[in-house]
């Protein structure tokens, strides 16, 4: 891969950027320059929106195609992405520190899975249903594509989080302007190359790497019909406000501070293992749904603390490109200092540091932080309330199941969660009472066919599943 790119993918062509500004990406494990791309500005966004607008408004274009024809194009895009999967995986891993093993699955593999899933969902449908009207006669109900979508994604899982938007959106007949985060722009170029190779009509997908200011410009652009955002709650509030003023539909996948509720019947030898690590520390803790508040019954508190510290203390930290690594570095120096700030705050608030808390020995380069566990955390402490977005777990004691549920729900957020128990029925009863968009019993694995998203400050709307198609469709009733 040529790590320095000079063009932007707009209107189906590689065009010169309007400014000379560039985004340079620093490797999370090397602290060396990995590559650079043009830093898109407002005029680049204007061009990209105009291209997406023209592609959408073309009366014989993408949005008017038979769904089967669009589905074939999505299959071609899946193939083009899969051809580049190894390169994409390495690029993501080197940029944001995600372990190569995880990146192969979710960044290299899942986008193709999602494209085929949504292609198959729409392939044979007409997008129309005829319903008996209560007033007599019939109503023809049409699902029409919503239009030009501004898709804005973060750096922690850039390919997957782009695919959760463009896969249903393209299947529905929308066109896209994708704005990746400055930390992960090199994989975005590979994505654009795949779009180019797949032969999607010009302007159906446009990619403009840029920072938040240009992102805000894109959100409010008059040529945009819908905004699909994944990122922090702070940015989500600003985007929601802008979309509110414009009455522009928006889906928001935001932050989280989910709870892992260990019930008193759990066999800790089984419960606190690989699945628990996946649920609590996936992607080096840089996962929005991570269950980073571990709720432990007072009757077995010390046992839970021991089990969690043994498992977390035994994780292999190192080069994200090494398949043996279990925890890689933070994505950036800024992200590491944010995580270290929370660790210092946990200490000064009186939480008991059980594991980690420092930079790992022997790793002098790269934005590494030791996987860290605090015990005796009060749910009111800052480390239990705010999203850290790093490998830091807080263990909070509870008295009984009602108390556990109260603590789990005592959060600004509601995105993920997990229950650890020997009795699935009991786990289900607890899961039903948690105010969250998703929750797992004895594991937490996001599933492409099941809706994913948050409540409260974790966002609005759902991605994944057939439900996600509705994010990109308008309903029209034609009374016959
Ligand atoms: P961020 O909000 O700082 O940035 C996300 C993206 O939005 C970037 O592309 C950024 O350039 C852009 N942006 C920022 N402010 C903007 C604005 N006002 N208008 C338009 N665009 C703007 O988040 P981040 O630090 O890149 O990512 C980490 C956050 O993302 C965490 O809070 C995490 O929980 C969240 N996240 C949520 C999910 C989910 O599905 N709920 C998934 C992954 C990450």
C-alpha cells in the first residue's frame, strides 16, 4: 500500500483536494508516521454532497434501480472489500491498536457479511405493500430511499461502523458521503478503492476524510437528507441539536458505561474467562458497549475480585499486529492520556487498585496502558460514571439482585451489558429489567441480524437487523 495518498474519492473519481492540508496518521504501537491523506475541507464536502445528490436524483440512477440490481452491486463491493481484507485489517490494527485477530473478524470480515445480508434482504422485495384501507379502497405503501446520507464514524472500529450505515443504506437506495475520523483514514482509502473497483455508479459513495469542524459542516449541509453518526455522546448532542433545528432525521450511536452483573450463583471458574474479557475489555477497552462496571455480590465479593484480577492480570499486552496479543495500545497519545487521567482519578477517589494502573514494562514505544482493575469502587465515583474508553474495569459491590439492577440502571448511559450466571432463566429475568439497548447472558456478542443501539445518553435508533433498513427509508402512502 502506498501510505501517502493525494486524491479524494468523489463522484466516482480520484480528484485533487481543494486545499493542501493533510491528515497524518501516527502508528499506535510505533509512534511513527504510517501515512497521510488530504484533509478534506468545506469545498470538498460541497463536491461530495453534490455528487451524492446528483447520483440520488438521477431518475434512472441508483435509487431507481430494481433492488436485485443494487443487491448485485453490493455483492461486488463485498468481494472487492474481501480482496483487500488483509490490507484493511493491518491498516486498522496499526492505526488504532485493535488486535489483528479481532480486526480480521470485525474490520476485515463483517463489512462483507453485512453487505450480503442487506443485499439479500432487499433483493426480492418490491418495497411496496398494498393494504386494505379502513375507509374502503386500498392503500399502496411504499418504502422509498431517504436520500443523501452523511455518515460520520469514529476511529475505534472504522470499517465496521461505516458498514453498519452504508450496507443497509445502499441496499435501500440511498447515496453516501462518508467522513472517517482523522485517526483512521488509511483504511478509508482502501474502502474507497473497493467502491471504485466494484463499479458502483459515480457519486453513490464518496469519502471525505476530515476533522470535526468539517464534519459539522457536512451534518448541516443543505444537500444532505439524513445523518448517521457513531461517536461520543458530546458530539452526538451537537449533531442532534443541528439536526433538530433542520428537522433532519438522524441516528446516533454514542457512548456507554455498561454493567457486567455477576450473579451469586455464577461458577466463577467458567464465568470469568475469555467471554468475560470479550464483554468487558474488547478492542483494548475502546468499545462503546464494553461492560466496564463489574457488579459483584457482597456475599462473594472477594472471590469475584480475585477471579477478575487473575484473568485481567494474565492478559498479554503488546504489538497489535502480533496474533498472540490480547490487548494492544490506545489509538493515540491523546486517548492514552485520557485513560491515564481516569486511572489517576480512580486512585485519588480512593478506589483500590488491584491490577495494572501504569504503562507496561518493556513497551517503550506505542500508546500502551496496562489492563487495570479497581475494586471497592462506588457507583457514584467518576470512574464508574464516565466512559473511559480504555482497559479499565471498576468492581462495585451490591447487596441483592434488586440492588444490582438499581446500580446497573443508575447510569447516564444504556448501550450494552451482561449477566453472568449458572441459570439462564434467572439471567433473562435480570436482563429484562436493565435499561439498555443490548445485553448478553454469559457472553456479549453483537449480532448482525439483531438490532443494536442505545437508550438514554447512548443514542437514538438501531443499527443491524432488518430494522436498520428503516433508518434509510421513508414511508409513503398512496391512497387508491
Ligand atoms: P468523536 O465523537 O470525537 O468523533 C467521532 C466522529 O465524529 C469523528 O469522525 C469526528 O471527526 C466527528 N465529529 C466530532 N464532533 C463532530 C461534530 N460536532 N459534528 C460532526 N462530526 C463530528 O468520538 P471518537 O473519540 O472518535 O470515538 C469514540 C466515541 O465513539 C466513544 O464515546 C464511543 O463510545 C463512541 N462509539 C459508539 C459506538 C456505538 O455504536 N454506540 C460505537 C463505537 C464508538
